[in-house]
């Protein structure tokens, strides 16, 4: 069946849903497609369900840290099955809620795998949808590692759906997924190992703070192996992970091996070639307006794009607003990826916004580095946090903040204060003169500066 629309959206995550709704509000005829339950990764398989797990881990760890400091009694423990049921109270209503929203807005819905059938057409089952414009917002998927036994890997999606935890888990890779999941699992009583092929976990974060977090991770009972490349996985009763480290072969046994190495743009099956849409390994190639460089009828947003933006929900949301405005008003709007806060929900939390020292030097900035171990400050001591530190990059002369990097209690919230200040162009002196509620995490900013 052939149907005509002003806009056809592939993907129902943050990016796809936002653009679909904005264009529909403007009076466009809009169709939206997804091969999975409506809602996208963040709501169903990522940020939101993950946050339930990390908060539980924080609660358990907090209880243990304060044992003998005023808290006593039976140890708190994680009931994984009960937690999973609680987690589902957030995720299970989402698909029906999204469909209700689309129906009320008058957005046509299609379920099933989508593929291009021409420069302005998409095929979904027996339906051919033609559009003046097409938005690809299909997100990312676990990267193919190209190792023997790759089929034995458990994805992060599957991990979040586990009803029970096995005794031994190996996480492949040292990014967000592995660190956050490992910190949860070890506090649920699981034996946890992280295998990472590079010398530093979380390569996009400040190396000094990551080193501090790595120590905290090991002290929590997580066995971290750096410079350790996974070469294959075999099933022999349990799962056996084969690795190489500086030419030395080693094996690790586990009941579950979780893929946390990296993610790649989810373009498989879209048949982009049929629409003449150029793409590379890192995603669909777009111009500064998030429009395909090879097919002007196609736009892309979120993790599926080859832009320098990180694979984060706020970035997908920003992309979406840019695309919607460009569709409705013409190509006048560009995304700004320079000041995007990022948080790793470990115990303690790690956060950043702005430039790393290396990037600041490469860009020719002259700056002062303010780095300090803050573990003896009142705010971490009051909650038993052993590892706390910060690093600020202040431009010479103006004392404008070029980068803020935080590790510790409230780091996930305080980083937003720095993000607002940096976007507003405030100097360190401006921020220091602000009156903060006290004692709070944000009031520590005065001491940092």
C-alpha cells in the first residue's frame, strides 16, 4: 500500500519522537516507524532503567560506608528480582503511552523493520511510505567485535532484562556500560571482572580522575584488567574468555559475559544505498544542518549520525530540535556540541563538561589547571566517600572556565552548575561570588575556585 507524508521518521526514541511531534504540531502529515516497542533506548533499554540499578547500588554502598558511623543493624542487600519488578514499572508503560500520544497527535504509526525503497520512500512490510523528507533516528547498537564466539556475548539490553544474576560476570570494555553495570553487580554480591584493551578506562574523561575512580572500582571488589584485549569466547560448561595482554595469553571464566566495549550507528538493514545516503562506520554523513550530504530529502539525528556529539540522550534531543527547526524554517540552525555535560553513574560519580587538558592545549588555549584531591573535605567525609577529586581548567587572564571535571558525591548535579556558567560565559570570579545554599554539593564550588 502506497501512502504519502510530509515527513517519515524511522525511530521512536528521543530524537525521532521530538521531530515527529514538532512537525505534526506545525500541521505536517507525519508517519513514525519502529521495529521494536515504541520508546527508544533511553526510556526502555538505557538511561531510565539503568538509573534504577545504580540508585540501588548507591543505597547499598551508602549503608555499608556508614556502618559503625551511626548506622548499625542487618546489612542491606539487593533483591534483584524485586528490583527488576520495580524497574519495569518505569519501562513497561512506555510503549503504550507513546502510541497513545502519537494517536492523539494524528501521527501515523507503523511497526516493523524499515528500509529505503528510493530517495524519498521507505518500505515497512507491505506499506510503502513516501515523504517529502525522511528522518533517520535509529540510534546505536553494540559494535561487532569480530572475535570467535561473539554469539556468547550478552548485550546491555539483555543484561537489564535479567531476572537473576549469575555468580560470575565479565564485562568486555571499559566504558559507561561496563563501569556502571559492574558497580551495581559487585554490590549485589557478584564476582565481577572488567577486561579493557586500552591503558585507561573511560578514555573521554580526565585521566587523573579516572585513575582515582579506577582505584575506587578495585577497592569495591571489581577486578579491573587494563591493556587486555579479548580475542575470543568459548562455551565449555561455563564461558571462557581468551585474552591477550602485552603478548601474554590469559583466560577468564564466567557465567555471563556482557558486551560493554562500544556501540555503533544502527544502520544495518536500512539499505541506505537505495536512497543514495552516504554513510561511514561512524554513522550517516551529514552537513552542519544534520542533512544528508548526498540526499537532501534525508536528515539524521542522535547516535546514528557521524557528528562529534557524544552518544548521549541530551545530544539526541538537541539534534532533534535542530532538525525540526530546519525542516520547518529552512536550514538555519546548527547543533552545538561544545558544552555537553556527561556523567558516569558509578560510586562515586564521575562527571565532566568542556575540554580536557590535552584538547585545550591542542586548541592553543593558555590556562591554569586547578586539580585537588578533595577526599578530606566535609561533603565526602559526611557520607563515607573515600575518593573525591576535581580538576578545573581556567583560561589565563579571563579566568573563563574551559573545562570542569568532578569525581565524588553530588558530582552528577554540580556539573550542571558549571555547564550553565560556561554556556553563559561566566568567569570563575563570577561563580565564586554567587551565594549558594549551604551545606550543599554546589557550595563546594567556592572552595574549588
